[in-house]
């Protein structure tokens, strides 16, 4: 997904507004993508160690799998719901509600 965004960022644009802000935006975009890729790589690298950590707490493989399924499932369900709330009330307000 991030690779597609990076590829689309390098496609030529015909609008004058984007061209006028192109250089500063491209610098921002490259910095953002570099940080996002680094964060994703760190998340992928820590994945196998989470199982070992949970096993050290006495949680077996099946229980760990159940935790992950419910975690990702709840993110999918509540993420879309909360996303629509953020569109309606604004991200800033929802951040304060979360905190």
C-alpha cells in the first residue's frame, strides 16, 4: 500500500496548484513515507517476539491467536465506526475524547 502511494507521488500532475506547491510537498511526502516505512518495518520485526512474550506470561499459542483475532476484528469494526465519528465531529475532538 505504501509502495503504491510512493509510486503515485512520482506521477506527473497537470494541475497548476499542485505544481506550485510541489517541491515542499514532495519533501514532506518523502520524509513522511520514510518514517511510515520505518514504523511498519519495526512493527513487522516485533511480531514474532510478541508470541514469545505472551508465552512467558503463560498464554499458550491458541489463546494468543484468539487475542490477535479479537484485537484485529475489533479494530476493523470500531475503526470504521470511529472514523465516521471523526469525519462528523473532527479528529481533534475525538483525540480529546480518547485521552
